[in-house]
């Protein structure tokens, strides 16, 4: 497996392009690219197909990344190998229509992923589906297998400014970081940003989008619910066009 660069992000050099046709597709990963949650999906590798309550019940008391490290430590103690973890991930299905979307995104779109999963999980799944090299940048929690075969994950950052996102990753900050960096280096100024997600923490980057941008919340999930609450109050915090999706292939017609 090719390794992501330090910091849990993968970045490939892009050719200079100041054209207003340069656009950006931003994807969450869990329940967006893949149909389930990558972290909890591997819990079935524990004894009797589950993680002990003493670990799983700590959700809410611990930073999620720290809880997952407890999970990976437990799996390692139970003799779970890197191959077993990767094979488990390989069995995950993509969200409906996501393969069609990823294989057919127009060339003038950069694709980035912003996710609270981890670098090992995301990279392996993308490689299994042959789309890893199409992704320009991945913002997630750094991870690697150590020399003993134990999966080690560390927080992408530790922030307290945003109370919508987890402390280890503000998705709005990650989006702004990428857009500003691309514009600052003179390589690309995106004429349109399209955001696809499902959860509450996907709401934060939505506030940073403008009228020329678009948000695609997954139908029936938390992000769609939160956006509807804002729209019912007739507030203008959400300026971008909003289109809910059940099959990701339908997003193509808006790109």
C-alpha cells in the first residue's frame, strides 16, 4: 500500500490552472463514499463479533480517535492481523451509485475527501475500487500499522473553535485550508465547490459555501435534517443550492 504523507493527508501536484472552469468536489467518506461507518464496521472482528462494552460505552467520554485506538489495541491483543482488518474493509460496499460518480467526475473537477475515519481505511478502500489516484487530497486522521501489526491512529488536529465538528477535525477548516492553499499558490481558483456528505459534522463546511456552490446531503441522514431546520427558519446561513441524494450517480448531472 502506498503511504499517505504525514498529517493524514495525501496531496498530488496539480498542473497550474487559473481557469474559472476549475471546480472542486468534496466528499465525506463514512455513509457517503461507503455505505456504512468504517470504524464501527471492523468491530465485528472482536471476540464473538463485537467489541467489549467497556470500550464501546466510552463514546462521549473520549475523543473518538482515542476510543478507536482502544479498539485497535483490543483487536491486536485478540490476535487480529493487518490482513484481517484490510480484508474486512474490502468487503464494504460503496454507497448506491458512488462508483458511477467517482468513475465519471469531469476532469475539470479536483476531488478531495474530508473524513473522521483514518488514512489506512480510506486509502485501502479507494485502492480496492481503483479510484485512489483520482483523489487530489485526503484530510483525515493519520494511521499506520506499527512493526507489531497494531493499527495506530492519531488525531488530525486538536481544535476547540468549532463545536459542530469533532475536536480532532473541523471539516470547515479543512475545506478552507485546501481552497486557500490552492488559490494562494496561484494554481487554481475554484469557480464552484460541490459538497457531498451525510452527518452533523458535514454541516460546518456547508456554511462556508456560496451561491454558486452546491450541497448534496444524503437523503434520510442527519445533514439533510439539519439543513431543513435552517431553511424552515428562513435563515440565510446556507447560501448554496441543496439537492438531497439517494443514488450518488444522480449528482453527476449537477457537475
